[in-house]
């Protein structure tokens, strides 16, 4: 049973610290904050949330947010590269877009652990 106790933090280090943080740094390098503000904000906020959940030792939820951050950073990198090449390719804001439709529903995210 001891081997299972250490799995969450180990996966967190790989998923969030190495994976998502690196992807967000790559997005920063291609100026995603300027050329892809939606996905940039999404990536940085999910990374912030992953770190917050890890601080509360909720590694399963932290890993999930880390994956979402990494995906958003990848999309930000792609969009920034496209817009840099041809500024007319910048996506126009859609009027009928539903907010946060790719977010994991709240019922699927484990609640933060309570402190005594």
C-alpha cells in the first residue's frame, strides 16, 4: 500500500511541473499572451489551479488541471504561430460561444480536502 501513496506526487511532478509548466513557458516564448489571449489565459489559470490543488495535497485534481493547462498551452502555441504568419487569421470573437465548455464539470473534480 505504501507504493500507492507516492504515486500522486510523482505523477504531479511529471504532469504539471515538467509537462504543463514547460508548455506554458513555450507559449510565453512565442508571445501567446499577445497572439492567442484566450488559450494563453486558459493555460495559465489552469496551471495556477493545478499548483493550488497540489498545495492542498489533492494530486488527482491537480494532475487533471495540469493536463488541461498543457492542452490549452499547445493550442495557444499553434494559434500564435498562425496569427504571427498571417494576422488576418486571428479568430473573431464568437457571439454564441458558451463559456468554458471544455472544463471538467465540477462533479468530476474532487473537492479540496478539509482541514481539521
